C-alpha cells in the first residue's frame, strides 16, 4: 500500500517523456467535413449527464498503477465528480472538477498532504472532458483520413483531429510551458451517442500516461 501511495505522489514529478502516439486513422473520407458539423456532432458538445465506471492505468517512471473510478460527468454544467479507488475498494481520493477550478473532498492523508496533487489530477481530467474545446473559428485542414482544426497560441498551438465519421480522435497542445495529448479510441454507440471506450492522456512534460477504459456508462436525465 505504501508503494502505491508513493507512486501516486510522484504524479507531479518530472520523468522521461512517453513517446507521442497519434490515433490510427485508416478510413478514407468520402466527403469533406466542416468544423460546424463535427463540433455539433461530437459527444462532449452536448449537455448530457453521464454516470461512468472506468478502469484506469497510471504509468510513470516505469511504474504501472491500476485504479478504478466512478464518475458523474455533467457536460451541461461543465463539471465532473470522480471517486478513485484501488481494486480492493480503498478510496484514494474524491475530486470535483469544473472548467476553471477543482475541489478535493477527501483523500488518503498521504495524498492530501501533497501540494498540487489535486491540481495535477484535475488538469488531466479537465483536458480530457471539459477544456479546451474546438471552436468554429479554428482553422480547418481537411486531409485524406481526418479533419484537423487548429488555433495559434502564445509560443505554440492547439489542434483537434476528427475522423471521417466526425468523432473526436485527438487533442494536442504544444507550447513552451505545456506539451500534452489526449487520444480517443474505440467509439461505441450508447443512447444514440458515440462515446470512446478508450482514452489515453499523455503529459509529456511530466512524463505521465493515463489510460482510461469505459466499463459501464448510463445517460441520466
């Protein structure tokens, strides 16, 4: 147990950066996609509220830490509520994240004492589910297998990649201070929405990879 807690604490410690891997897009697009079309279609743009059970794998400095998570994702309010635990049901932390803030409601004492831990976890979850989001004002670049929307940032850029079906497959940001990537994979139909069964978040500055697998999901009123 102490070894697992120590590994979680190391989440904010720099390590060798993982190798960036983009989504595997092999389907050739039969028509050109528009920014308005893919933004309106993708599941994170809706005002839905989801209850999810996820399995997670946190990788850093050669360590692999399996976790289980129960999350309520309220896209209308831009808010998520996560309870993370180990495979035996021991709660590591409970965290509420919005587009601009986070609240650590409870955590193991060893984790609660680590300054910046909640912010680091919240930043990863925020990038995956809440912010940043594509905009109709982004620059479009239609390719053979995808539509790329991108915008310039101070000392860098931010890009969103959509496959031929209009599903969001990648977010990537590169600046002097931030270098990260989210890949969305294995889309499946749930309540007439297309949701990714697998999500991989790479923080290249911190040398951390977080992989999420969707095990159960319910659309709630």
